[in-house]
C-alpha cells in the first residue's frame, strides 16, 4: 500500500465545545498523539478537522481521546 493512502482527514462535530478553553483542551490532547498530523478547530461551527496517519492511529482512538477529555464526538466526514 502506498503511503499517501494511509493519510486521512476527518471532520468531527463536538457539540459541547463552547469556549476558547474547550478548543485549547482538545488541541492539547490531540496534537501530541502519535499519528496526528494536524488539527484545525472551527469554534463557531463546533467542528474539528483532524489530519492523521491511519497506520499510526485509528478513528476510534481519536474519538476516545476526545471523549476522555469529556467531549462528545460525532464524525461528520472521513476522507483520504
């Protein structure tokens, strides 16, 4: 399998992300995780865009990281 096929981006709705501190907590939890290549947060839309390497981290693990910080996570879109 070619390496570029292992890279994905997901869009995640986080309905209880309500303030600047929420986005700091989520960024701080996701960015250091092995396999996460980038996190973009859109606070007004309560949405995260996460780029990651499927070979190093799974969608389920990303959702677990968010849930561990006390936030709900609804995957809206996953694309390669």
